[in-house]
C-alpha cells in the first residue's frame, strides 16, 4: 500500500501534464523535452525548491526556473518547440489551481486561439482539452476524498510559531485509505497507537500539501512517536516512507524521547542523513550535549532538573525549545 500521499498527488499531476503537452503539441510532442520542464514545475510549484527564493512573486520564480530549463535544452532544432512548452505553462497555472478559474472554458478557448502558440491542431482539440481538464479535476478530488474521513479527525495543538503537535481522534468505522492497518483492531480494541501514526502521517502530509497548493509554505507539524514502533525496523520504515518527499521532510518531524534516541541513535541518525526530521522530548535520562542542534525542536518540562541548562543551550546554539 502506498502511504506517501504527496508523492501520489504530484505523480498524478506530472502524468496529467504530460498528457496535456502530448495532446496540445500533437506531432511536435517530444517526451524527453517536456519531462524536464514538468519536473522543474513540480519541484517549484509543490516542493518550493527554487534557486530564486528572493523573488517574492511565485510566478516570477516559476518563470525564471522554467527559463533556466529552456536555456539548458535549447539548440537550433528545438527553439520553436521549447517556446511553446514554456508558453503553455501560462495556461497550466490556471488549470493547476495557482490562479482561480471562474470561467475555465474561456481559458481553454483562449488557449486554442492563442496566436503566440505556433502549433497546428484539429477541430477536436478544444473538446479534448475540456475532457482532459475535467479528468484532471476529478483525479485531484478523488485523492482528496481518499484522505478525508468522517471516521478520523486530526487535532493540531500549537506548540511553537506556526508549528503544531498532532494527535488523532476516531470513531469505530474505518476509512478505506486507513483500513489495511486499522480495521483489524478497530472493532476489538480500537486503533492501536502504532497504527494511528500512519493515519497522522497521511493526514499531516495532506495538510502540508494543501497549504502548498495554496502557495503557503509555513505550517509545520510534529508527530509524537510511540517507543515500540522505533524498534520495529520494517514497520517504522513504512511510516517514514509516508513523509519521504521533499515537501513533507521540510514541514513534518517525528517526536521521540531522549531515551529512545539513545537506544536507537545510529538508526535515527541514518534517517536524519536522509532528510527526515526529528524533535526531542527531554526525559529523566537526558544529558545535554551539542547534539540538541540536530533536532527541529526540543521539548522540556519546566520542572526538569536540567531545564536551566537546556534554556542556556537554547541561547547559545539557537535550539528551538518548547517548554511543557
């Protein structure tokens, strides 16, 4: 079962955009030239990966990134095709929810009659694009409906600036997306703690993705781990795979106890090397070291014996401390 909802969504978008270029460009279509533009678009549009972060306007950032791809691929034989590909992204920004479309059929009509696009097409192209756009919207809605569930709802507790610790509430019935891990337990002892983590990871990923769709790259989420799952390498790997993409890695972290970190230190550091973020809960066995800087956030109890030392470390190294 695939848990990486962001990867599912962006793969779907990339597939549909490739279909769009194949349909519009017709006999001029070349997959090897369209793919680099689509890949760059996905990285900028959804993952906020850009060389032009100082450019405040998103469209300007996107245009500059696409022009870089254009320059890399340009030769005497493909200049017209590359210009058409770049120009078509002006319409994709409407189809892919960057701009709100009030009259979507008018946008398609404008595309068909755009004299700046040097493409030949038959009389059915406008109808084909309308059909493609309807499928594009339905596909996105289908993915969203698979995530949203009346049986589970995520509770976000603000613990830091635009940072939320996640918990999960649920009823008895289980949504199809989560049933593989939860249904066997839901009618006997309820959803076990380990299995709830998969649901929290999927729902948190969707919230991060939904923010990205609206060009909001600010909210972060912390998922508290159970100690038992960390020692189950295969199951923990499946959980990590749910957030193993450039977007979720930036905005989701797993919260672990200090004692669990020490017990599985090598394993945790391997995940960190792969870009997975962790937050640390200081427990009774904690010893303050320079390693605190490795963690996105450090949780510490106000009555902890090492509270003052942690706060001093915060002032010296810039560690983000959350007092509980």
